DNA sequence: CCGACCGCCTGCCTGC
DNA sequence: TGCAGGCAGGCGGTCG
């Protein structure tokens, strides 16, 4: 599931259970995530307080009283669940510390009384402890492009990042060095919203000498609008992904093109049919008529 | 340097 | 019903 809107939704869900709270106990049930958790992972968390919970692109960043930052990524299938009360949760999760379901790999028992479970079937997710004063040098974060919802992300910046790029606009927007936090779904949605073809060469969104960056402007506005709407809807829920409280995100109902192959284009007056193509080994959905 | 491709790992859906 | 094959929201590494 997790692209920027889902990670932001997770961050907001975890905040009340974790911010200002201490790790009372940390259970590592399976440490071989994307990279193996260090042996002393649980020990380095125990007794420390979460002083803040932030997000950079698709990474969650928990600031700890020890001076470390816990950097977490959900990969393709990772999710967090918060359990406040004893008993069943969605018929399969329990607050009881001895009971777990498949793929519950890490459990944080917080001083708030809540337990926070990291579940990840495919184990593409990751956790890493990094000293805060070395965060700038952290390879996972170092090459990331601008935050798409930040004020500094504008048409000029996007045009510059795409300058000279021979690759498709779709591939460029998926490149986290160009803009950080978009994934396959929101790239498709943003391109539709900005009426730009995913097949267009990335460099062509910039206006040539003197021309305005009209396409880049439109694309930046589309990216921001789609992400903001998705966050507002609590992210999207595909397969069995849910928010930290078990609720479903709602934005999947608002997809205009993603996974809508063969459906009529939703642009008023457009007679196009949503098409699926494969770019760089991944599905792209778009309207061949109104996305130019 | 850039861009295309592979692999990681599991679950689910489709078609035979 | 069973099984093989394809596909999935990400990203780091390698190769040309």
C-alpha cells in the first residue's frame, strides 16, 4: 500500500500512542526484515522516550530521547496497528501480548499502555537506528528529492529535476530523487489530473527558452492536489491494508485511472477508455485521449 | 552518469 | 479441487 498519503496516515495514527511515550518492552519476533535488525535493537529502544514522530517521503522517523532516530519504512506490504484495549481487534488481533497473527514481526509496548505492532508479509519493510547528528549522512535519506507537499516544491524545481531526462515522465516521477514520496498509484493519478501522458519524455514538461513551465505548473498542482485529497481520505486501502486503528482508508474509491482499465475516462466530455500499459515493468493506467 | 532490469518475499487471483 | 503462472503499493544493486 504505502505511498506518501498512507505513510502520513500511519504517522498520524501512531502519534497519540507513541509521542511522549516510553518503550516499556520491544519484542522482535522476526528480525530478518529487508535488512536484519541488529541484535541490540530492542535493548537500544527500551526505556527511551519518543520525543517526536515525523515523516520524510515514505519514511517514518521517530526521534528518541537517546539521541537516535528510528527510521522505518513499510515496503510494499508493511502496516502498523495500535491496540489500546484488551480483546479482539478486527476479529484477529489481540492486545494479549502472547497472541499474535502471522507476520507480526515487531511489537512496541509503550508506556501509554498501547501496543504497536508492525506486520509485514513480504518483509520488504525496514527499521534502522541512526544517530540524529548523522541523519544528514544517512544513505537511505540522503538522495531523496523534495517533499511534494512542501512550499519549496514548485514547477521550477520539478522542471530542473527533469531537465535532460530521457526517460518517461512516469519513470521520472517514480524516481525518489526527483520528488520523494510518490509511488505507482499516485503517479498515475497525478498524471491523469495534470492531463499529461505517462509516456511523454520527462524533460518535455519544462517550457523551452522563455516559454512558461505550463506543464510543470499543472503537474505540480496535480501532485499536491492528489496527495492532499488522499491524506484527507485517510489514504487508500488495497487488499487488506488498513489504518493503524483498523479502519479502511477511503481514497481508493476516488481513483480516476488506477486499476480502472477498460472503464470510460472520467473527464467530462472525454470519450477515452482507460488503458493499461507496462513501463519499466510496472503497470501504468491512463487515458490516451485527454493525457497528452 | 543514466536508464533498464533483477531480486528480495509472500499472498492472491486467474486460467487451465 | 489443484496447481502453475502472473501480478502486487518499493527500493537497492548491477549491468550495459
